[in-house]
C-alpha cells in the first residue's frame, strides 16, 4: 500500500503562518505564491484597490493584503469586513509601505465567514478592557488579548522547561479534595446530593455518607499537601494546576479559579527555597523578554510605558530579604497613614506590601519569619516559639506573588500544632505519616500564575490575563 503524503490531500496545509511570512520572508521567496488565512482586522482603500490587514494570531503583527478591485467580484468583497475570516492566495511582494517588510497581492479570496458590520462588536476603534470582558468569547481577536495569551503560553512553557532542566518532576495533584485543612481560603463544595432534598443523619446534620465519595468534598485550594507526599519520594517535584478559592474578594488580584505552580523540594531549607524562588522568577521574566518582545513592546505602548524597564530591572537586581518583624518596624516608623494600621501580628495587606516594595526598597522583597498565628499549620516553627519559617515574595504593582515556607518535618511539633488549631487529626493521617516514616527537611512555595502574568504583561486587572475569568457573580463563557 502506498502511504499518501499528508500534505498532498490536505489542501488546508498549504497555509503559511503570518508570523513566518513576516519574520522570514526569504524562506518563502519574494514573487512566490502563498496562501494565508486569518481574520480581517481592517479594510481600507479607494475605488481601485483595497488594503486588508489580516491577522491569524501567530503574531501581534497583521500582514497587508492588497486587492486589485478590477480582479474581484464586488459582492465577494462586500463580505470581507472587519471580523470576517478569509483565505487569501496571492503573491508575496516587498512592501513599499512603512512598517512592514512584505505584503500579499491577492489572486484569490475565499470567505469562510463574514461578520456583519452592523452587529459585530469588535470594530476598529479601541474598546475599554471592561467592555472586552463582556465579550470574552471574542476578545482573543484583539491585539491586547492576542499578546496576553501568547505571553501566557510562553510562560507556561518556560515553567515546565525551567523545572525539567533542573530535574524536577511534574506531579498531578487532585482537584477534588476530601481535606479542608489547608486553611488557604474558603472552598467550593463538590457534591452529587440533591441540594433541594438533602439526606440527614439522626442528629440532623447533612449525611455525606450518601454523597458520591461517601464524605464531604471540595475543590482544592492548593496542591501542596499532595505535592509534599511526592517530594518525600522523588526529592524535587512541582505541580501546575487549577486551584479554587471561594473568597468573596473583588480585587484586581484575586480570581475564584486560578492556576498555581507549586514546587516542593526535599533537603531544601528556607534559604534554598528563597534562592530557588528568586532564580525562577528571574528566569521566567528573562524568558518573556527573549521570546515575547513584540507582544511586550505592544503592551508597553498601549498600557504601561515603564513595562520593559521594570522587567529588566527585576531580572538584573537582587531581591531584598528581611524578616516580617523588621518590615513591621519599618512600616510603623514610616509615618504613612495606611487604611489598615500596622502592628506586630497583623497580616500585611497589599498596601503595606507595595509600600515596602515600591517606596522603601524599590525592588522585589522577600519577607520571612512571620508570626505563626497568621500562617498555615504546616510551616516550620522557629526556636523563638512565636514565628515560623515562612517566605512571601512581594512584587511591584502586585504585592504577594509567591507564598512559601520550610515545612515542619518534626512529627511531634506538627501534631501539637494541629491540635492547637483544632484541625481534625483523623483527616490528616496520611500527611502525618510522612513525618513518621522517613521524614526529611523540605520546603516549597506557590506562585500564582495569573499574578506572574499580571506582572509580565503590565496589565492592571487579573481578569484580563486569563481567557475566561471566574470571579464572584461571574461565570459566563
Ligand atoms: P493573598 O494574601 O494575596 O490573598 P494568599 O496568601 O491567600 O494570597 P497563598 O495561599 O499563599 O495566597 O497562595 C500562593 C499564591 O497564589 C499567592 O502568592 C498568589 O500569587 C496566588 N493567589 C492566591 N490567591 C489567589 C487568588 N484568589 N487569585 C489569584 N491568585 C491567587
Ligand atoms: Mn500567601
């Protein structure tokens, strides 16, 4: 049997990406025939010729398609409006116009789908980001969201590359969890019970033994506890998955569904953990500068004229490291009128974090050794009896981007803390056994993926760096 050449019968595969044509036109060759496909951004021209800006999402740049009106049916061209999807066959020509190296002179146009200009919501003029959130199904077709989504992809890829190159293993932790002990935030319940007719126990409580898993379950707020189990076998692991928090905080930095990267390392102490976090963040930002320059340049021009400078600055300077106690002293001595007053023991708010980063040190800051009362049960207790070996990485414009710690590896101390906090020990038996059998010093942290994308893109609202945001009162699309 003869195996057909895939390309021979796949006429669609003749298509060339616009990125390739613009970046390496010599590969195709001036004067040669090309097929491009994409969505019309704009159409302008005069009675003899039309100029179409065509974009296929492979790059922020659109390619100019020149249409000699004498060669085309008027009815066909009427369908080629902003938003229409078309296929163009034509000749690759050096462009006389400024700002573009090559253009395509059309010999054939096929319209896959037109877009009625009377109702297509994405017209040429700039739309507000708020309006674009209401049409999240179409906003990937804007330059802004094309740029954000390409950067998001590159960052996800770079995260896997970074850890793979360092010998970390990617672990998939469960999304449905039976433990609600993480304490990282309010949880979404997962159930198949009939909520209009809940089964009750003799004492009048909801009878979860009749639920799908035979117990009460939720969507996870973090993969860490499961990640630790794997780190205590494979030494260095990371997770990268969705997490869910039902916190009703309507801020530009919180989502109800977000993605988190959580490395967990056996034989790392808090300093190793900080070194890794700093190196990791610098690597990712450098990767964006090296691989997403056109998109970053566009975002800088549109939204944030200090973006590239800020990204370069962070990759080139050491992060400031100091204790929570020292930071609180500095905040109290600052004379600033904060909305939330500061004293030793309070959880720092984003206004405090940003003051330290943006006003005091003017660079990223890592705070360590927080009061144990405001941190999770699993953090390693310091000798002073009041603080734990926590580390939060604070970034300009964002506040907390990473939260992490060295973990308590001592079984007795961990159990004592669980009792103090009234966490049901019976739910944690599997976690506690890792400290009973071959325990090891270990540490890890969680990076909020969307907070990273916020920083790298310079966007101001977390709803604009995830394709389809989930926030209070909002789960459309
Ligand atoms: P915050 O104090 O900012 O609400 P947190 O202390 O509750 O955050 P952690 O539990 O330490 O957050 O989670 C680790 C990381 O996950 C944070 O540093 C942040 O980058 C990210 N993160 C936490 N909550 C959210 C959220 N609701 N939306 C997006 N990212 C989040
Ligand atoms: Mn935190």
